């Protein structure tokens, strides 16, 4: 588990450094910002509901967004062996899924940014770039990770005492220079603590994303006249 966590972190950091070196990091961040708007538009009916708002925001901001995660990732590499001893296995599995999703999403975003090649980013250019990049198996994996991660986070918040552990760890985390990591864990816990029926949240999201992905990759769908993406 520890090796897997570190591998995901090193993968995304290597991609980020490469993107910086070849001058496309800002393009990738633009793609990520657009995708965040698209996700919030697609799932606006859920984001507007109090019980789902925090969970939607966590996925968009912490797992898909253009935020600089370098400090959080550096924190993780430093303390993963200790975390593995301190946190329940369910929490480590969820963290592994989150980092796997982050690494895969960055790789796919980088491919789309390269495909756009300085073309103005909008729903039409994004749709064409998405289909051209393809990688249907990776897209299916990405959606599957979101589904399983949602279920796992719902299980984590039910672990007796986990909320108190996270709350009490803030001060020592700050003293150890691990505040970015603590904030990430705390936001994830808080987002799913009051979610209730996780299936009622996850299943509509997965269904909508799967339908959108299928339409974007289906050559029979004319992206000029039947673009399935919303205006974002």
C-alpha cells in the first residue's frame, strides 16, 4: 500500500515537472478549470442540494481542480509510512484511490491540453480533443475510481473515532509542517460526514459521467450538431 501511494505521487509530480519544462502547465490548468465548471454545470441540481454540496465540491476542488497540490504531495511522501501505521486500513485504501484518481486525471488532462495546441478552449474544441485523445479504457477506469472512492469515503467516516483523530491531529500537523495534508484529509472527512445515503449521491453522478463519456467517444455522434457537453 505504501509503495502504491508513493508511486501515484511520484507519477503526478513527474508529469507536472515535465509539463512545466515544456511550457504547457498553464494550458493543463486551463483545461482543469474548464472541467471544474463543466462538472458543476452537469451536476448543478445536486450541488444545489445541501446534503450533496460539500461532496461535489470536494471532488471538483480536491481531485479534479487546478490547485497546486505540490505541498500536499510532499507532505504525503514524508509521512506515508507513519500514516499507514496510524490510520485504519479503510482510510489508507481511500487515500490510495484518491491519489490514483489524481494521477490518472492529470495524465488525461495533459493529453487534452497537448491536443488543443493553443486552440481556444470551449465546449466544441474540448469535445473534439477529448475524442481525438480517446483512451476509452483509461476514461472507464477514471469513472470506476470515482465510484469506488465515494463508497470508500462513506465507509471511512463511519469508523468510530476517526473524526476526533483527524480533529486532534491538526495542531501536531501544523507544528510538523503538514497542514496542507491535514486540510485535505479534514475536507474529505467533512464532505462525506453528513452525506447520508452515498448511493443516492454517487449513482446519479456516475450515470451522468458514463453517458457523457460514451457520447463523446462514440464516432456516430456528430460533435458539431450533437455536442453532449453543457455550456460551461
